[in-house]
C-alpha cells in the first residue's frame, strides 16, 4: 500500500496536458450526490441542503431550482423528459412533472434516510435507504407513479445504497454494515416481494449496474470491484493493484465493454475516475484534476459524460474520458500551512496570496467559506464538530490545500 501522507495532497496524473474532464460552473459549494440526463442537453444534479441543479445546454450553465426542502438529496431519476424523482434525508421524496421546473414533496411514510431511486416503467419504482427502527434496510415501492409508497420486506442488518432492475421483476440491491462491517448483494425475481442474498463481502458495496440480464458490476469500499456474468449467481472479484487505497461510489457502462467508476481516495478529498474498455478485465485512471471526490457518474451517450461530487464539483467529458494508458497516479504535495494542529478554538493559516478559503470534512461537505486578504489569517473553528477537516485556498494563481484536526 502506498504511504498515506500526513497532509492532504492534490493528486494529478503524470501528463496534465492529457486532461479530458472539464470543470463546469455549478454555482454551488454544496456536495452533489447524483446526476442524471434525459438527453444530450438536459440534465440534473442533486445534493445537500435540498440542492437541485438543471442544465439545458449540456452543462455550460446550471440553474438552481426550488426544491422546497433543506434535506440532503442523494439520488435523482427520470422516467421520461418531464417526470423525475429525487430522494434523500429524512424520508424525502420529491417529484416533478412539468419539464423539471417545479418539484413537490411526496409522502414516503418514513423519516429514514433514502439513498437511491429507480423505476422500471412510468408507474413502478423503488427506493432503498438506511435501517429502520427494527434494524432492516428500508425498501419502498410505488405502482402509481409515486402517489403511494408501500414498505417491502427490508434486509436485516444492512443499510442499502443502490438499486437497479434488469426487467420489471428482476432487481438487485447493494449495501453494507456501517462504518464498514461488510457488504451484501441481494436479488429479487418478483418485483421486490422477496430478496435473496447472493454475495457477502468484506467491505461495503455502494453501487451496482447491469449491462444486460446476466452481466453486472458492483463496487464499493477498499477498492472492491465485483462482476457477474450469470445474473448474480456467482461473482468474480476484479479488483486490481493498489486499489485498496480507493473507494467507489458510482459505476456506469455505456456499452457491454466500456465502463466507468468514480469515487475517491481514503484520508483525503481527492477524486478518482477509472475506465475499462474490456468489460472490467483492466481499468485505467483518467485525469480529472480536482481535489473533490465523486459521488455519481452518468453518460447520455458513448462520448459525453458527467460526474459530480464534493464542493459543488461537476466535471464533463466529450471524448469518453480522454486518453487511456495511465496506470497509477503521481502524488504532488502542495500544502497550505496551518497551526496549531490539532486545534480547538482558532486556526492560523499562512497563505501564499489572498484567495477564497473553503473548509470541509472528508466527505466533501463545506462547513465554512471566507475571503482571506492577509498572511497569518486566523479563523474561528470553535463551533466545528470534532474531527478531521480539509482546507482549500483558491488563489488567483493557483491552489493550496491542507488538513487539520479539530479537538
């Protein structure tokens, strides 16, 4: 395993001129949890504090839509160009039916955090989430386009993070024990009435995707990547190299052989994008040039893709992610000096020049933002919860990052 640096690092690929993922102006610093496009131009991203963003020009501009909630949103899904759903914290389910502008709340019947939503047709959809009071990972189903949701038998002991269906009756769910007590893959063949445990893993599984009725991929913590070619009866571990340094939050395939994984690095906020062109036999790193980790990836066509993540990050590619061939990442240290460390009430930083300072946790959630106009600037951290935090100073000529511990 590579050495995990004491300070936060910015990780770039060897040749920065090869970068083929481009930063989009999201207009927010909120963490974004999910992205979905209904065609090549119209797309949506959702995230913390009830954030819903919309683009009608392929990501050139993103508009903020009124969600009517401050609950974090974890997943977004559209059944057609007009009808979409978003789910999130405290049992939140939102729906739009009018060309994506207005969103209204649906009654989910629960206050449990909801993590993912998918539909098999215009009326039938599913939502999965955290554990209820009985310790079961929650599964909800609607057969009337969200007007009513019924609770299906949950899964004892697991939180559920992702769901997909390969036909109206056959679906798969992945989840895990938190913080990391092992993962699980489940399958239904009767529209969610019953779930069969297919695979238990050492680490949490966060995302699942099927390219056809038999071929599917699941991924999650400690670089775990699994593949099935028999509808989930057996799973092959296709993890690779030093992959245990990474975690994967989202997987997406544009054809049976070409797929993408996005996520991040442990103990930092650096994002990672991987690509395969041989059905997962080999994976290559793609350049992304950002310190934010990624939560979701979506491709409306074979070449055009988007990924979203921490600090309002949205990246776009127009050429399938760019050239392949980079097998590993070269770390470059660019540390923002701060002291004392650990700190309790005040933190002093020593910037190279003035800029905008962002303070966020290792999950990419922004806790503070302020302008820094002088050297040896002192910031008040007394109200922060105990934990590890990342500092990002965006300067006119560059970027500095650092890390500190709040006692």
